[in-house]
C-alpha cells in the first residue's frame, strides 16, 4: 500500500522560496502514475498545484505555473515542490498525492494522499 | 472562486439519507470529465471516496453512492452514521481553466 510523507520548513518569509519534499513508500514512482501537489487553505479550499510523471511530463495550475517547479527523484522515490516569490496567500497545508490519469492525462483522480504539512508565509 | 459549487452544509439524523450536490458547467462536468468525491475527516487529509463518477474504491462502504447528470453530480450517503461526520469535496477537470478543480466543500453533520 502506497504511503506518502511530506516534509519541509513550516515557515517561509515573504518573497522567498517554498521547498517541500514528499517521500513515497510502498510503490516505486517509476512504475507509473502521475504524482501531484495539492494545497488547502481555509479561504480557497483545495487547490491543485501540479502533477508530474516519472518521465518528466508535467502539468500545472496556470495560476501558479510561472512560480512553480515540480521534480521527481526516482533514486530516492521522492517528489519535490518549489514555489518562488511566495506571499501570505501561499500559506496553506500542502499535500502530495498519487494522481491516476483520466480521459486526459492531466485530468484524473488523487487516490492516495500524504498527511499534509502546514507552511506559513510570514516575516 | 471555485468552478464547482457545493452546499456549505447538510445534516441528518443517524440512519437517514443525505445528498450533496456538485454544480459545474459545460467546461468541466458538462464536458464529460469524470467527477470524483473525497471525504475529509477532522484533522486528516482528504481520502478518495468515489472515483470515475460512480466507482467506490475497495474498502468504501456501499452506503456511499454517486451519480452524474448534465453539468452536475451528487453524492448520497444512506444509513447515515456518526462516523460520516466530515467535509466532502467533489473534483473534476476544467478545460477552460486548464486545471483540475475541487468543489467548495460540504460539511456533513450527524444530528
């Protein structure tokens, strides 16, 4: 059974870079599936950030695309998120999830989730 | 603002049946993209409840069912139990925004 665990700093200063990693166990990332980042805030609810396949194909939320980098390290069975120039609006609980592709590769369902990690953007 | 609209809250007594609507548009549900449902218990991550409009993953009780019609979808919980008290979210893909989108969320309260 796949398990996902997010980790990273809980506090980031405005204008700096938010960096998170997600360790995946119980499933080899390079066997398939997309791997996603999703965040949740009280105000905006759940927001899909982006998804990446082990081959490098990446899809992302157009509203975040210019600030976003998602990467995969198959040797560590790990996915990473990097979001630059953060503001208070980026304060959220960040989840990594396994993304099962649908009719379109980008469309699909998130069938396994990590427990989430809270990131606050504040000086 | 979310492209998928849900009622903020629904409630019911134990044993009753409740339904949660998810209203979209011609660029998401109405375009034929699948609807998925998630249950989020207090203090935990969302959990996949229904995938591909109507399919229950292994381990999800058959008290949970879902349907889709036109630009909307709905989730039904029959035989409501105290453990069903949670937030529920629908999710689909929107080809106008080019993004996976989640519903606004519905809090289910068991009276």
